[in-house]
C-alpha cells in the first residue's frame, strides 16, 4: 500500500485548492478466470475547496530494484490485464468534498498467461490554465490479479544484513532480502526484537511489517530499532521472518557504545599499554644496571685476589 503514496500528491490544509484527489481502497486483490467478465470499482474523493476535473485510466504496474521503486510506464508479460480493463466513464467532475464511485470492467480473454497480473487504476486531476490543461495530481489503486492457470509459488528468504558488532548508538537498522522466482506475488512479513544479554530482558519488540513480493523480483525488507534506543549495552537482535507459512529466525550480537565512551575506552587501553611498556622498559634497564654492577664487582674481586696471590 505504501507504493501508491509515491504517486499521490500529499493532502494538507494549506494546499486544498491544488486539485488533489484521494482514492479508496488503495489495494485491490482478486482472482480472474479465463473467458470471464467481472465488475469492480473504487471511490475517488475531491478533498479540496474547488471543483476538479478527473481522468481515470489503467497503467501497467511494476517495480525497479530491491527498494521497489514503482514504475507505471513499462509493460511486460505481467501487465496484460491493462488491456482487459474498460471504464464506464473516463472523465468526471467532482465538486468540493464530493466522492464518486468509479466503475470498471475486467474482460478476461479465452487464453491468459498463468500467474499474477498487475496494474494501477489512476484518478488524475486536471486544471485549466492560461496555456491549456495542466496535470495537477494523481492517486492510484494497485490491482493484484491472479489468473486461474497453474500457480507456481517459489518465494524464499535470501539473506539478512545486521549492523557492525560495535554500534555508536542511534537508530539500529537491519535488512532481510527475499526472492520470488514463481509466477505470482507472495506475502512476506518481518519483525525485529532486541534482548539485553546482561539481563535477559526483551527491550524492543518492533512492529510486524507485511509486504508483497512480485514475480521475478528481489525485495529488501527493512526492520529497524528506532524507539527507546539504548545508550550502552550488549544486545541480541533477532529477525522473525515469514514467507507465506514458513517462519525463520536470524540473530546477531550487538555492542552499543557511544563514540565518546569508545574514545575513553581506547584512551584507557592506550594508557595501560604505554604503562606496561614503560614498566617493562624500566625493569629491563634496572636488570642491565644490576648485571653491569655485578660484573664490575666480580672484576674488582678478581683484581684484589690476583694482587694477594702475587704477594
């Protein structure tokens, strides 16, 4: 659902007359069968204080990179559903605070590819200015459709990334990566927990995040410790991850020390090493001096003994 935020102009009191529109729901999941027809709808609202003209249309939905940056221009085998969608009306005029029900029909052909089909249904506002029509804002509903062909579910956990074992404090970030090599989207979820290894107490239990992974993609799931952050301590970080119905846990140990304390500790260690080095050097010097004194005493005794023998 967070993906649609990237294509929605934020609504704020100070910008109520900018032509902003809002849609609901933000995600629609449905099953479609070959040679079938279904009717769906979404609601478009004008939250502003002036009338707005709205155009509705379907666009292909896909993602780029592990951070799932959405794109709505590139078509592929998983976006055929865009051609199956027709609208009752393509343009609407909404009064201030008015909502309208947008109806559209999905006509599925006889022959359809197996697996998932993905699109975005957009409501795009328009404003007429001195130089013609200017696009003001758009909001979208993501459409996740599953055809009645053979479903291949092949989504699995790839790896986890934890911070370096010594952390200076502040937000503690971790990442889990998942790959989908099937032909339909899969649901993943993750939660981060932190346990104080000195007391055994669970000091952080984060929110459980649930995301979708589209076919033929890798997705990074970020799980961060961003509340009640510790100043110092030794902790065990544990990611609890779920892919469909499979649950796994992955852990790492973290020592939290602020930079000033790290510098103090390093300074104390350096002072200790220097003290040991000076002590060893002083001990060796005293040993050499004793050996030199003993040697001279022996030589003096030998000289006296030699004189006595000659007498």
